[in-house]
C-alpha cells in the first residue's frame, strides 16, 4: 500500500516500551481501529492483513506488539506472577492515551487478543465504540476440551506421535513439531504453505516463548499457565459496546468455544467464515476485511 501513510513508534509503559504502528491518518474521521494479536505471546505480524481495512474505508488501523513480544520490550526473566490480564489491560490503556484516541476507538482482538478485548469491554470504557472478537475462547477449560476433541480426529499415527513425545517430555523433537503441524494446518491456518507473516510470528515465538509458556503452557493441548482457569462467561452481559464475533468453520475456536459471546453479549453478531480455521483474516482475507469494515462503518 505505497500511497497510505504509515508510522511506527513506542508508547512508554511503566519502565518499558510498547511498539506500535499506525496505518493511515488519524484525521480521517472514522473510528480508529486498534488490533491486538493473540498467543498470549504472538506478535502483530500474523494479523498484519487488517491494515488493509485502511485501503477499504480510509480508517486508521493501529497494530501493536504486546509487552514481552516482537518489537516491544522483551522480559525473558519474568515469571508467571508478572504476566497477568491486568498487566495487558494497563498496557492497552497506556497505548490509547499515548495515541490520544482513548475517547473514541474500535478494538479488534484475535484469539487471546479477543479475550483481552472482552476483559477491556466489560469495564465499559467510555471511548470503546465498537468491538470485534475474532476466534476467541470465553472459557479456557472449554478451549482445552475442544482442542483435545479435535486432536482425536487427527490420523491415528499423528495422535500416537504426539502422545509418545508428550509422555517422554520431548515436545521440541522435530517429529512432535511435525505432528503438531498437522493440527495447525487443519485448525489454525489452512493456507499451505503458511504466508510469510504467519510463519514470521511462529518463528519469533520459537525464539522467545516467555509469555506463551507462562500464561498458556507448553502446547495448545496443555494449558497449565496462569490462564488455565480463566473465564469471562459470567461477565459478558456487562459489555455495552456493539460487538461482532468472527470464527472459521474449521476453527480451533469451535462453536462450543465461542458460543458464550453469542449468547451473553447483548446484541452480538456472529460471522462464520466457511473456508477458514483460526485465521479468516489470512484464509479469506478479502471477505473478512470487508465484513469487519462494514461492521465498523455502522458505528463511525
């Protein structure tokens, strides 16, 4: 997008720095859209395609790397007690104020980013005018149960490989990684080979998995980190912002995983992408960006 302005910067947060990128100009008049990546512990790279919304409707799209990830301050020495939901809520508030958009903005969170968005929205911040929750669980116990149900549908030899290495404690073995990739290619991103920006996020996580390891755990199937008992189900009726829920037909965020948002967030709208798994913004990019843009335009 050579004709669209883009700038990068850092927002001060405590004694750290949060990297962000602004695509478009804040004077467009449309709601600025803040995009939060998943993980916890991914980077902005794999959700980069959402900047294409600027091209569609002219609104500013803001990406950022959450603390501990990507271009933001890395803190590999920090343990479980540091990586908490309140930490990331505080970081988001700092970013909104730094950019001067805290009184009027939209928020899109993908996977863990959507969990963060829901946590943000239940506090009813006055500036939040529209919320998009993309491929996100409302309860981690449901998430784990569904991930393991989908795992049982994998070829028998793939399941056996996963189990063998888990029992041996060798989950970094290339054989285990390859077996895990069968699950990812079905339920995380069905574009093969993975687009460069998706591969880049996973490569950065391989290099530093501090946040994912502490908050989630070793794998998608074993959530033993600080998020293991997390749920927002009972608080969802408090969300006042207009809400769009996104999921894919083959998503690891299955209908059972996302249903609480549909049933409990007042007026929640649900868009299911029939050719997608966990990344409709990559797998059905044009359609996904158009759906999000149309929803946001209703609330400009």
